[in-house]
C-alpha cells in the first residue's frame, strides 16, 4: 500500500473496534486491573485516530489504529482477554 486513504483508516478502525468490543466482554476475571489499563489505552488510541483523521493526518490516524490493536493483541497473548478469534487477535 502506497497511499493511506480515508477508506483504509475506517476499515481498520472498524476491525479494531470490533476486537475492542469482544475484548471488553472477554476479560479474565483474575486480570481485571490489567484489562482495564489495556482497554483504556486502546480507547485512547482509537480516539487519537479519529482526531488525526479529522485534521487530515492520515499517517498518524492509521498508526494510532495499529497501536490500539497492538494493545489488544498484547492482552490476548498474555491471556488477559479470553478470546479465540485468530483473525482479530494474535493468539
């Protein structure tokens, strides 16, 4: 991909938002504190992505989505979230 478009950003934000919502419903009860922090960081990066997109800064908007999803993948790998979808999470 040579160009980051609005459609690309929205596609990946939708995927990450879906993963975020699944993670929120799949918290390991023994790791609630860690889950809260990860979900907070994920939400912040998703919000940052929208902010950057509104300013026309598509590179940082796209990067923020990847950071958001990275937090979710970390939570999945550390079993903070009890998720099984290997298309949305790195398991």
